[in-house]
């Protein structure tokens, strides 16, 4: 739900997952882990934070309006909000975004959602230890990086705060994190761009299993629909 200000609506006591990234483009993998997060973490909402751009990448993403439209086509769900809140708040780094969100929505229990590849390099994020101290973190498995992520610097430093019961993570005082094994989906936004399946001039349809809800599918423009078994967790700018 979006309020008159153009910002999401949340109330004290709600558990809200935050999935951030450029979403260039959004795809069924994002929708898959969002559904898993809602169910397994017992979240009230998930916000997709579509970033203005990645400050660590020389190449800019597609226009924000195109990425927002594609994301909304992929994830039309009553408990999911696709938002350009970072552009509205003027933040680009995760630590600054979290500080702004917690100040604006005191009492809301935010949970940061990330892929295992991001955990592997988490210690290189700006003020990463501050991020871990501000909100619980849910890490989703990605193909080929589970062991590397769990043996990385951040996972070792945060090891004693690993939460074994995902359903209670939102209520846990940070630092707290959990690692979630989910069905792996081996595709990424990078691959969709490289294969020409992302055309920012128009919003794509869906790619997903035959029994997936239609509003959770994506059909790459000008190409064969991708199966949901080919989709993975998004990468995130730092």
C-alpha cells in the first residue's frame, strides 16, 4: 500500500522485509524469494526497494520508471510494495537507507533480505557492521555460493548471532541473521540483459511454471519464456 506521499504505509509492530537492488530487470526469482520470505519469516509486508542506481557500477541501469513498471508487472501481490523510496529519500547506500527508514517508521520491525552471494562480500559493504546492528538479516541460498558465503568474513564475525528459527527472526533483537535453503533458480538480471530478454522500452510479461499465478510470471520480450527453475536471488548494490 502506498500513501499520499508516495511512500509505503506501515504501522508499529508490523514485520516488513526489505529486498533491495536495481531490479534491472525484475524477474520470477525476485518473486519466488519474496513469497518464501513472507511465508517462512512470517512477514506482514515485503518492500522492493528499486534503487536509483548502483554506486559501485560504472554502467547505469535502465531508467527507474521502466524498472519500476517491470517490477510491478512481475510482483502484483497485496502484501508486496514496489517502491522508489531511495530516490525519494535521497539515499543510495544500504546503511543510510536503513537509518532513514527506521527514523521514519519507528516501531516497524524491518528485516533485510539478501542472497548468499551478497553475504560472501558483505564485509565490503559501506558500514556493513552498522547494517547488521540495525536490522535482522535473512540470507537466501544461491547456486554455487553457499559454502563460500557461510565461511566468509561477515558470516564468521556474525556467527554467534545466527538465528536457527526463521519464523522468529523479525522479533529478534539485532544482530541476528538466518540462512534459508530454498529451491535454487539459476538465472539473474545480468543474464537476462546479456541474452536480450530485457528491453526497457516495454514491460515484459512473465516467465514461470505453468501453475504459477499469472501476475507472478515473466515473459521475456522476443524470446522463449524462461522456466521458474532458471531464476535466482537478485544481487544488491552496497
